[in-house]
C-alpha cells in the first residue's frame, strides 16, 4: 500500500534533505520510502496537499496522560499543593476504567494536536489492572507511545513503607515484556518511570537503574521540586557508570552546572516542561543550560490537569522563556540586547521532533521525514488566516501554527486525522471522560467533608 503526499512545502528536519518548497513524500506501508520531487505515483493513492506544510509528527516526551480527566483541577496549584491534592488525594480514587478513558482520550487529543509520539509517564499504577487499562487506552488511540511504567505516590497506610522505599516491581516489568508490550518494535513499547535519587532512597535508585539497564529500557525520572530524598545520590549513580543515553531526566533544576555538563557529555537526555515548570514553581526551565552543554532538549506537556496539550504552544513557551533569559543576561552583562536571537525557530521545532525522538530512544525510527523511518507525518493547513503568507515555513510552523491548522495526522502510514477531523469519532469517549472526571472530584470532596466532620 503506497500513499504519495504531493504539492506541499516539506519541512523534513533531516539535515541532508532540508526543506522543499514544493515537495513530495512517498509512503509505503508503515515507512517513508522517498522524499523529494517527481516521485513515482504508480500504484499509490495520491493525496494533494496544496496549500499545506508537511512536518514530522510531533513528539511530546513527557506527559502524565492519566490526568486528562483532571483538566483545570490543578491550574491554580503550586507543586506542593499538587502533590497533596493530586498524588495523595485524587490519584487514589482512580479505577482502572478511569485510567483507561483518561489515557485514551488524552492520547487522542495529542493526535488531534499533531503529536504522533507520546512519552506517557504513567505513575498511577496501584494494581496491574490499572497498568493494563492505560496500555489498552494508548493502543486503542493509535498513537505511538513509550509507556513509562511507574508507581503511585499515596500516603503510606500504617505499617506500610513510604513510596520512596519501594523498589520498582521487577515482576511487572517481566509481565509487560512477556505480554502486552512484548513487541520491542511495536507502536507502544515499555520504558521505566522510576523515582530516581530525588524521590527515592539510594538503594531503591540503584536497584531501579540496574533494572532498566538489565532489560534495555529507557529510565526516566523527575529531578527537582523540594528536598531530595538521597542528596548526593547522583554522585554514586555516576560513579557506578549508570549514566548514558538511556537515562532521561525530567525538569532538572536542582542539578548543578558541572553535573549538567557531565550528564550531557554522557548522553543523558532532558525533558523540559516549560509552561508547567513556570506555573508550579520548579524554577526557570533549564533549556539554556542543557543546550549550552550540547545536551538533548526534549519537551513535554507534563500535566493536562494544569495546562493545554498543544505541543506547538509548549515549544513557543520554551523558546520565548529561554530567549527572555538570554536577552536579560545580555542586557545585564553587556548593557544591550544581543545582536541576534540566541535561539532560532528551527531549533525549537527540533526539540519537539528529532530531539524528542532521541529522548525516547526512538531516533532511528521517528523524528524526521527520512526514507526508512516510520511514516509519522503531520499536514498543516497553512492556507488559513493565521498562517498566510508563509514567508519562512519553519518560523510559521513554530510561531503561528495551532490545533486549528492540524489538517491530517498519519502514524506508521495510517491516517488518524483527515480534513481537520479525527477518524473514528470521539463524542462517546468525551462523555465517558467527563463522567469519570466529575465522579473523581465529587468523591474527593465528600471524603474531605467526612474527614473534616470527624476531626
Ligand atoms: Zn512530570
């Protein structure tokens, strides 16, 4: 089965091919066969993309998709309030069905917004049924995902250990790799959402790093926000040679500059959630520090309980925030603004395509429109009021594009959105999601009332 996408501006994000003013992409089955001009159309369905821009599918490297039903709930909370109300409260009220519908609808929203690959950092898995429900939601949505399997963070019940003392369950890793995520080349694959030295004891951290290494999985962990459980833990992990491209650090504000330099040199990747970090109190995003050390900057939405799921917005936030910091530093140090922008728009697009793929260990398969890679492609309708005229396609994509322009979305050669509409319908799912979200919130309120009355 071949599909020829034709008559488009093609932004490949492949340095060898560059941008094509009037280009074509030939897809065969799940892969990109050729990118160029005058490609053979025999036996192919021809899709006329006139007035559009083709870009690689976006990569949202870090999101807790299970929180989709909590939209708006945490928008006015700092990180400390969020930990209390969400992890020790709302999260404990999720049934497997709540996890399923939030994950499926959150993933569909990502596809709708032009994201074709999601780093789903799922840390509300109190039972295997919750885990299986999340994976089912991802698979049914059709999105490509690295399912980061994590662990919940409730208050411990009497006699039980604190979550920071609980090693990542090996049995679950083995069960998933032998079962629903056994295909290591599949559309949904496994990563480990571990606690890391900031959120666990050193013994647990070392166990979890070794576990990920043993199974060849990307290990991702939050770093920052409050006091570290294992101060100095990173030094031990580093000394034991456990750092490399399979290690992904989320946020990272509490790492010092020499650590950052060494970690970047070892290929550790970073996932920054600019808007959420600014909102919740993590500190300024470390985008500039990571790029100064030549590290990999990937970006994520992080929390739909706080912000929108639109990765174009996330990229603009990261770019604008870092330019502001750089411009401010220049004003202070040299008494003037820089001669030119410190970061080009193309680099921002790279963060949400090629570098997102690197952070998820998928750079050989996705991230650019390169022959041989998976056909994960987005067509933007650039003929609309908010994008014309297209004088500089990359800048137009980064600075002007939004959900309104996402016309078509293809994952592994299969369309999931055409002519501005998701294929397969979403109304029933939206109702299911709303019922789930309202019930969880109502249950928390009645529990808090009861607790208040008994005090
Ligand atoms: Zn997060």
